[in-house]
């Protein structure tokens, strides 16, 4: 009888799983070629690494809490052999269900260059923990019996035990622990350096770097750090909680266990959705970036939330600044293509690309300004212009903007402002994402755009990228057009491809 009941229960579960799959697949905003959870919610990218010929992306998912009517963060896992097609694996690390981890698993990192695959991560109320895998598929992970290897101190210290990252060099482990440091003079975003010979016993070494108010506000922090060499410099990549949802970085030099920032940059601006960044180094020597793309609509009723960015290749430009490009592996998804020859664009002109329509597209556009004060591209346009998302460059303000004023007719879609001064009142939402961007003299605007249902990633001249969620409501909001304002421009070329889906 019990066996029969078990089979019936199993069949019922399979039926519900099929219903959920059909429901998710019918969502017009669910991406078709980005890495997304099979269901439910995820957030920060964590512990990414290349191992045994595969790319592994770990991220914070959710599991039911057996001790309460809530969800617990868990470290989920997907892998790929080509950066394009992804397999979902069972969770890599689950929180203990004995009540000792009531807040689950928090963010961490794969220890770069470790002799065996090793994760370092945060457990609330406990501290920094590690886990290792001797399975080449990285399916099975064993938390250390010595956890937490860096406990949350009983008495206040100048270091804060929170999100970690770590690396291994010359027989020594180094870890960055926490998003703040309380030593006088280190106000603002900061993290703390620890050192170990065995990955179990750790010594605090002091603040890792000193931030400057010319780059960041004192309210900002250094969460989810990722530290690595890039060209002849080092990069410290991080997430920010205040203002929430900030992804930013420093480039600088690393000497005698101290990082000296030389430049600062951001990867997200108010109205944008990029958070929780993480990188890995592959067997080709490429530094590959992934980031969590948040929702801008209430997600609970939709059964899923969040998207991972497409894999981005980070490197240094000749001038020492950051280069951001897409992984060439994505080209294998290109299907039907279209090429537009040179078009002279008159002032205040809108040129519709009638042959290109869709919501799963790759676009490469080059526009040369000839007096135009604003110019760019519109996507997801309805025939009457009621819905449209505008990607515009202003030569006057030297800014690249995604104008969301008419992106959707859904009043539940809201884009929070991220600036610190808005936390105490002020306007809470915005209708654009605007980034600083300057074209040099005689330089054309080169946009490489990926459109995937509700995801929009805009790469500009390989040195800036804006990440945006959009939610058009109309089924006919599929149009593409080029426009100018205040003067003329030349559309040097436009190439477009429909993209083959990789997920259902």
C-alpha cells in the first residue's frame, strides 16, 4: 500500500513539474538563450571556475526550510562545455537542516589556483567556511569539519566577517573577508586580508586597500569581492549593498599584501539591474565575467526570477582601461542574418529596419555622428510607437542612456534609483539608466546588442556595457529603428541575427 501511495505521489509530482515547465515556458519575458534557473529564484554568482574542460557557474538559489515556512539560500550549480549550452546540477552545498544554519548559505568564491577545487563561503551566524571536491564533475562537495575556519568574533574587531574571496599563490592561501573595515581612516568600501598555510588556520593581516571619496561614497561597501590579475594590473571587482545593486571595480597594483587602486569604474547605474559579479579564468587565459541580472517586476507569481549575464571577456586596453567584450562562442547561436549597407541619416530622422523584427536578437550597429547631438537605436518598438526602448548617445552630455520611458505599459515594472542620497527620501524610481561615455574625435559609436525577451545587454565600443531588464506588454513590440536628433549621422553598417534558443 505504501509503495502504491509512493508511486501515486511520484506521478502527482511529475504532473505538477510538467505543469510548471509549461507555465514557465509560456512566460513572454523568460529569456531563451541566457543562463536562467530551471525554476524559482537565484541571486549572486558565486564560486565560478573552469575545471576539467567545463565552465562551472555557482549561484545562490533557494530551498524550502524544513524548520520554518520560508526559503533558505543554497549554493546551486550549472555547467557548460561551450559557455552557451548549460546543464543544471543538484545543489553543491546545502545548509544544515538541524537549525544551525537558519539563514542558509551566503556568497563566496572558488579559491583560484587551489590544488583541488575549493570553495570559500559565508554562513550567517557562523563565519567563513570552506568545502572541497575531488569529483571532476564538481557535483559532490564536502564541507570542512573545521568550519567555520574564520568564525564571527565574539567581540567587535576592525575586520567584518562576511562575503569572502580567496586565491592560492606560492604555497600560501590569501582571503579577502568582509565588506567593511573599521580601522580609522578606512571608511567607505573596504575589505580585510587574511593569510593561511593550510586553508584552515587563518591570520588577519589588516585592511586590504583604502578607498577614496573621489570615487565612492562612504556608505558604499565591498561585498562579493573578486580579486585577480588582469594584464599588468590587478582588478578588484565587487557588489555594493548601499546603494543596493551596485557592481563596480578598481584597477591598480598589488604589492606586499596590499592593493593600491589607481582607477575606479562602475558596471551598473541607477535604473540598471546588474549585481553580484564573479569571474573565472579558463584554459585559454581568458578572464570571463558573469553577473546576476535582477528583476524589475514582482516575480513571485511568475515562478522564476533572475538571469545570469552572457559571458563577458574582461581584458585591458592599450591605454590601461578596461575592455569588455562578448565571448565569441555566442556566435554559434546566430541563425537568420541581415546586413544593412551605409545609410545617410538626416537630422531628426527615424529609419525603420523593416527586415529586422524580434525579441531574441543580436545586433551590431556602427553610427558615425555628423553634427547629431543625439543618435542611437530603438528596440522592442510597437508599430504605433506606444512601446519602445531607446538606446541613445548624447554628444552634449557624453552619456550613453537606455531610456525606459515607454519600455512597457505594465505599471508594476519599476526601476529603483541606486544613489545614496535617495535612501532617505527623494524620488525612489527612475525611467532610464545612464552611464558616462565619451567618443573620441572622429570615433563612431559601435553598439553590440543582445536582446533576449526581457534582457537587454548593450556593449559600447568594447569599453562599456549597460545591463537592463525590459517588459513590453504588446506582442507586436518587435520593431527596430535608427534615429538622429539635432543633426545628421551616417549608419555605417548594421548586422542582425536571430538567435537560436538554448532553453525552453
